[in-house]
C-alpha cells in the first residue's frame, strides 16, 4: 500500500497481490479495479484475460510486460479492445474485428504541426505502404512506393509514372463541371483537365486559356469509284453517326486508289453522311481507280 506517498509492505487480499518493487508486476488478479499507486487499474474480471506475470528486463523499473509466451489482451466492459501478439509483435486494435494492425517497423506519428505521418520500414514489400479494405484479401486499394502511387494493384509501378491506375474493368473519372464552374476555377494550373458537362467535352487549360479537346468520330468504308471522265468528278458516301454540317473532316486515302492528276476531297454533306469526291484533273482520258478502303475522321 501507499500511504502519504510512502510504500508500506505488500498489498494482499482475496483478489491477489501487487508488489511495489522495481519489478512492477501484477500477479493473480482475479478481480481488478483496486487502487494501486494512486491510480485505478480497470480491466476484465477474469484472471485469464490479464497476464502480467513478471518482468526480467535490464531496466525493470521502466518496463512492464511478461516473460511468458501468451498474447497480452486488453479488455474493457468484458469486451476485448486490443491485443499484443507475443510471437509476431502485432498490435491489434479491435471493435467487432481487427481494425488497426501495426507490424514490421511501421511508424505512425502525430506531430505538433497538426499532420499525421505514416512510415513503413522493413515491411514484407520492401517499405511500401499498402491500404486494403479487407486485410485478409490480396487486393490492394492504394499503394505508395518511393513517391509513386498506385490504385487497385500491387503490381510493379512503371518507373516513369507518378500515378498508376491499372484495371481491366474500370476507368478514371476526372471532375465533371458545368461551364460556369469551369470558369470559376481560380488560377488554373497549366495542364489542368476537367470534363465540361455543358459542351460534353474535356477542357484543357494551356497557354493562359481553357481549350476544348475535340471529340473524334471515325469510320471506314470500301469505296469503288466508277470510271471518271477527264475534267469531271465522281461522289461516294461514308456514314459517320454524329457528323453534322460544318464539322471538320480528315480523309485517309489508300495508295492503291491514287492516280496522277487527280485528288480526293471529303465533307459533311448531310447529317451522319460524309461525301468523298474523286476529282479528275486530266484534260484527256478517264480515271478508274481500284476499289480500296477509305478512312474518315470527323472532329466535333
């Protein structure tokens, strides 16, 4: 007991004993809640749930622990809240299941600057920080490796990538904004991208202004132009859904369809329709080009 700041012998009763010596040991405690050293030890009422049975360290007056192989469990209100595994050194903080595990040199610190720093040292993946929604699953939610970040995988991150998002079933969704919201962005950085829901286009900030990245509509078709007399032209069409009058059109002409003193032009002649025209500039003789596959691109 401690009376007026002075230790007097050993405190003993039916619940067990506490010896206030340099070993700092708790033994035989079947019911806890007694006041020792001016503090209250609160834990479970079952002796098997609390097992500090000795301390054989070099500095026993500064350490508390056990020389046995049992896992130390921390219990309140007859519910286990945390445990320290004696074989792995894993500290588990639990609710209905394992919630936080600190193992293998991981360092979690709260610094006076208001930030929380998490460092992984010597872990099984070479110092990476891995975040999983299910600790028993192999899937990775988020991985940090040497200032590189990866979402959804623990595969090797390409050396040139700052952020890697590998997936075969999902894509990346950038911020979706109205034109008013885009215009309200303060001091946009060069290269900033958003999806403009009013224009249905990706906006890219460059050269001090917002620029639209055009949508490109593409289609190909086999065209077999008829024999075309000198100084005349022949037209064929390719369907491109979404094309509208005035859209820019690029035409890919196969080499097999080319002839001297001739050329091909293309434009949107009607909704969803691209007209490709063969122009024969020869003054004498017809041109009959070979059938070939043409490619058109329409820029919206």
